[in-house]
C-alpha cells in the first residue's frame, strides 16, 4: 500500500486543518470548508483562519452555504495543471458549489500524473465513468486519447465541457454522455464496444439521470464484471478512486486482482490519496485508490 501525495499542483495549497475544517488556497483565494475527518487541533492562529475569502457553513442536517467575505471574489476563476514531462497544460474553473466543493479535487493530481504517464505511446480509447467536471477527460484528450465521458448530472457535464474549451480543445474532442453509468456500460457491452483504458470515480451513493440508485458496495462488483467485457486486447490501465466509503484500499486491490485475471495487464497499485499541510506537514487522507496497469 502506498500514499499518493499531491505536491505539484502549483495553484493549490492545503494551508492548515483542525477542529473539523480545512483551510485551502485555490489560486488566489483562500477557503474554509468542513471536513468531518479532521479531529485534531489547528496550527494556524484564528487570525489566519479569519482571513479566508469564503467559508462554507452547515448546521445539523440543514443544507450548507458559502459565506463570501471578499467582495472581489469572482463567481469562478481559473486554475492550471502542468502535464509532467511535457510543455502542455490544461485549465479548469474553480467555483463555490452548493455542496461545499469547488469542482476540483486536488488530491486527484496523483491520478492525473499516472494517467499522463500511460498516454504517451499510442492513441488510446478511454472511458471515464462518473466523470464529474472532466479534468481527467480533458487531460486524456489533450494527450491524444479518444475519450468517452459519462456522467448523470447535467451541471457537471456542462462544467466539464467548459473545462475542455478552456484548455484549448475543439468542441468535438470528447464524446459526452449524459446517462447512468451502469446502464451505459451494459449497452456498450451489447454493442461490442472496446476500450483501452478506464477511469472510475464512483460515489458512495448516487442517482442516475432517470433516478437510478447507485450504492458503492452493492453495485461496484457487478459494474467491474461488465467493464471487463469492454477491455480491448491491448488494454492499458484502469484507475479507480473512492471516497466517503467505509472500506479500505485493499478492497479495491482485491477487486482489480479479479478484474485482471483474463487480461495481459497484471500490476495493481493501491493506497490512499493524501494532501500535505503547509503549516505542519501533516498528511490528510482524502480517499482511496487502486490502479491496474
């Protein structure tokens, strides 16, 4: 098991954590947001925390909201990711979304680095399920992959398209699918479709475009069985990320060991995605991953 640490995304810093909150810098703006896994004390002073440009607040079961203290803070702003070992970069928008996030999960940089390392030799057909705001899809497309991006949320799909255009890609660079991931995969199996790489970022719980229910522990094993049928003869890699689930990365590793049995690709890495604080160098676990290649 390994710890994958975000460290090269220049437009992001985890400044401090403590007392149930993170203090993060996205580009030029500092944000406070709750994190129930942060049970320790803060390192920065209250004065430093109070300088945040916006703070997400939530009381009990009520829906939270952002309170913006900086009158010059825009509705959205641009961040960049420099693709390792290239002169290329991609751009994407950060935005204060209703569910306390910004549309960007910086710990995913470790997975972006992995994906970039696997897309240097040939033009792969890549399937990105639960693709959200599409940073992984944009990255893969920028490196020449033929990308199919699937998400059940219209706002997320719209945000992903914006990120594609912001990164200088043509409008037809990515195949966009608004659909339930499980239903789409089953249709692709019937059509005899094949992919060279798969990216998965399933939620703990979710709903499809027509109200279909997704439950991680119940539905992931069956989805992987279907995805196995979509693998090309020269299948290159699969990345799976998980968060807010009560399982360890060993579960993902064991699932991918089964997935790999009929394939030529056999190596499985697994572990935790972590962020390192600027203040004390503490590591904050943000999720688990496994990669087959």
